[in-house]
C-alpha cells in the first residue's frame, strides 16, 4: 500500500525510502509553484504532486530496488505457491507436497520427502539471536518450504537448483510470514561462496581440503554429518575422511569451524596443489 503512504506522509515517505532524487523533485515542484504564485499555489501543487507520486510510486520503488541489486519476481505470489505442489503418482492430478491422500483419486500416498541438504540457491534470512532463529525456522516451515541452516544464526528456504525457484520462495516468505530475505548461493555450509564451475571440476583440481581423522566407532556419525551438510567428500582412507576441494581458504575454514563448533568433529585444513 505504498500509494496510501504517499497520500498520508507525502514527501516524508520519499525520504523514508531514501528516494532522495524524487524527494528534491517534490520540493522543487511545490516550492517553485509556491514562489511563482506568491503562496496560494501551494494548496494546488501539494495535492497534485501527491496524486502524481501516489500513482507512480510502485514503479519508482521497483526501479530503486532493481538498481540496488534486487531480483524482480517473474510471477505473482500465487505462482510462488506452486513450489508446494506436486503430481499424484497414481492419477497425475496436482496435490500438495505434504498430502498423504490424493483428493482426486482417493489413493494413499507417501508424503514428499524434503530434499537432503545440498548446494544450491537459498532465500536466506539473518537472525539476531537463537530465539529469533527458532521463530524464523518455524515461520519458514509453516509455508511448506524446506529449511536449511546457513552460517552463524542465519537460516534459509532451500536449497533450490535454480535462482528462480529461490526467488519464488522469497516471495512466499515475504507475503506469508513477512520474512525479509536475500538470494544467495549456498555451498557446503556458508552459502556465501560460489560453487565450482563444471570446467573447474573436469580439470585436475587444486584447492583447500578439510581432513577428518575419525575414531573407528565415530566414522558413521561423521559421514552422516557431512552428508547432512552436503560437504563434498573426495576420499575415505581408513578412518580419514578428506573433504573438498574448496576454492578459498576462508571457505574451507568455514567448514572446519562449523564441524568443530556444532558437531565436535576435529579436522585440519590442507592446501592441495595442482597435479601435473
């Protein structure tokens, strides 16, 4: 209801939205008419300028957000709900992912399983403390979207194979529980580092690895944690698990810190040069 805010708050709403160019245009228009008419023209200029900005404010805000790097949604909020839909395996009619009985054919079906955590695009939401993180997790889960942990206290919806799917999740979170989020690519843990390109994977790799020396009875737990976090495993040599490669030291360090702080898994970082 941005137009209503313009009507009630006028030029102050433009300042609140940091639309400084339009803020000064408003003052110039109203002030210019006021000076030219000797004062009375202000009572005509203010409502006319207000109506004009009330009509165009949505387009002005959209352009402002796009210039700041936001992604424009390709569909409306109704389209975003398609993420929570699937086809019945028996009659192929559209049902909710969480459905256990098809409303069309009446057959009992298995509920769709949330995807295992993996790399991909995420609609991430920052949290200030653990209580806010808990509320955010509950809010995302209430929309039917998969919840994924990010670095620190942040959580997100995803991961998704495409940026467009993550953007639809962003719309669902914005229009439903009113969560503010950003689209990021989630690597093994942080979601802040770019994934390897296909070309890089095809060539002989070099990069950082994180190596874990597990106790014999703890190896299965370590492998389970790595699978849940989608940490790429290069090799398992006895009780030693080698993960990676990571494109930067910071990315490897993020994984190492996450494993130690949250799962008490001791590990070491190694740089692997390109093999010739």
